[in-house]
């Protein structure tokens, strides 16, 4: 079960790295002072990536909990 816990930790780390990437990209968009359609287009891709990263992190935490319980 140790293998399952460490695999879950790795998956969770990937999700957290994705979330950090989203934060950096949103901050870059703010600094670039995007407006209108350019901002909407940029944020649409960020929202999709943010949801995907959050989901990956949640799956990783689920694997960790399953590894601990088993």
C-alpha cells in the first residue's frame, strides 16, 4: 500500500503544479492589462485548466486516502 500512497502523492503534486501554473498565467494576464475579447479568451483556457488541475489533485488525494485505509 506504500506504493499506492506515493503514487497518490505524485498525482496530487501534478495537480498542485497545474494550479500554480494557472495562478501564474492569471497574474501575467493581469500585468499585461488584457481587455475585452482577449481577456475572455485567455480566462476561458485558464478556467478549463484550473478545473482539470483541481480534479487531478482531488483524484490524487483520493488515491492517498485509499492507500492509507487499505
